[in-house]
C-alpha cells in the first residue's frame, strides 16, 4: 500500500503558531546569553582599566617620593616671620605624621630665580588614611601665601613610618632633626620610608646620601 504524497496545500501551509513561538524563544535565549557575555566582558574591562589606573597612580606616587628624597639637600628652611630656621631634614612622622626636608636641583622653568630649591612636606593624615604632599617653592618664603595647596598622593594608607640611618653605632633612628641630646649632621646617611596600603600591602622607599 503506497502513501499518497502530501497535497500542495499541506506543503504551502508555513509555520504554525506553536513553531513560531518556539523559534522566537530560541532567539530570545541566544540574545540573553549574548547580552550576559557582553556584560561580563564590559565589567572585566572596567575592572582591568581601574586596576591599571590605580597601578599607574601608585607608580607615579612612588617615583615622586623617591625623586623628592633623592633631591634632599643640607639647606635650612626659614618659615615666614620666623626668627629661627628649621633643620634641613625634619622627621616628625611619629607624632604629627610629617616629614619635611629641603631639596635642591629640582627642575625649574626657564628664567626662574628659585634655583630649584624648595621645601617639601609629606604629611600622613591618619583620620582620612591619606599621604599628602605640599611644597614651599623657596626656602625663604615671604608669606604663607607662597605655600602650594596640598595634593593627595596616596589613599587607603594604614600606617606611615620614617627611619634615618645615623651611623654604624646608632643604626636606624626616628625623629631626625628633632632637638635632642645628640648632635647630628643636616642629612642622615640614608632614609627608609615604609607605609602600608590597604590595596597593595607594604610599600617601601629607601634612599642613600652616601
């Protein structure tokens, strides 16, 4: 017994509503999967971009701190309207979170009479967990107006420690430049700065002056 071929009407009937719904459902699932994959890729790209920006900021900050320390010079600083000068290198990090030192040989603009000498202040803000930099452009400023605004260099800093190498006998000491019973030179033999970042962990910058 032979089966008769389907009629032309059955061949031309097209898709049923159920078949159309099934096809649309498949397309919707593919579209959702594609959007999820695209969203994941965009989030991954944003995370990578954010990590790159933070790493670049960290690198710039460490390079700036190292450059400042390498430029430290045995030059006294005279605050405005003060009758006494401050030591060339003054470590008050333990009490006030401040490290201040005079610098020389820094790049200057053409025809600038400052001779590249300045007073750099690094301050650790314990409350906001920030490491901030501020600069006097000259070593004998006429007024407080010469002091540049503070600039945040590092954030999320958990601690800030400064040590200066005095001599083989004394070793590493804190509070360089603070008045004490011992007479010391204007600059230590070396300085070691350590601070802890909540993001990058322990960080360290060490510079020798010998």
